[in-house]
C-alpha cells in the first residue's frame, strides 16, 4: 500500500477475501467451493447461517466484480479505487476472522 502499487493492492485484497471465504467454508462446512467462477462463493456465503453472512456476501460480490478489471484487462486501479477495496477487504477479513475464533 505504501508503495502506491494500486493494482497490487486490489489483486492481493481480492485474493485475501477469496481465501477468507474458503477458510469459512472449510471450517464450517468441511469443503471449498469449487465452481469455475469465484462469484459462486458470494452466493454460497449468503446461504450460510453466520451472523451478517448476507451482508458480507454482498461485500464479497462487490470486491469480486473488480477482479476481472484488476487481473485481466489493461485498465489500472486508481488510488481511490484501491482505498475503497482496501477498506472493504479489511472489513470482510475482520468479519471472517471473528467467525473463525
């Protein structure tokens, strides 16, 4: 973040959320979501019975929308976008870790 590599901030944050969701699935369900597209993780998360799972499935879905832009296009993530992603990732990761305690 301090190096101002905004694409890296976005990509690493996105993968942090994917891994956090996988940890929740493994811990509570004993499995990972193995669909072709990560958006199914948000759908799966919304059906879990964790407190605020619907809210955070929406957060995950919003974060995943940026994945294609950040990883597979020539477009670059702006500082403002990176800051927004960073905040969302921080909240999602914190929520996931609280549920894993």
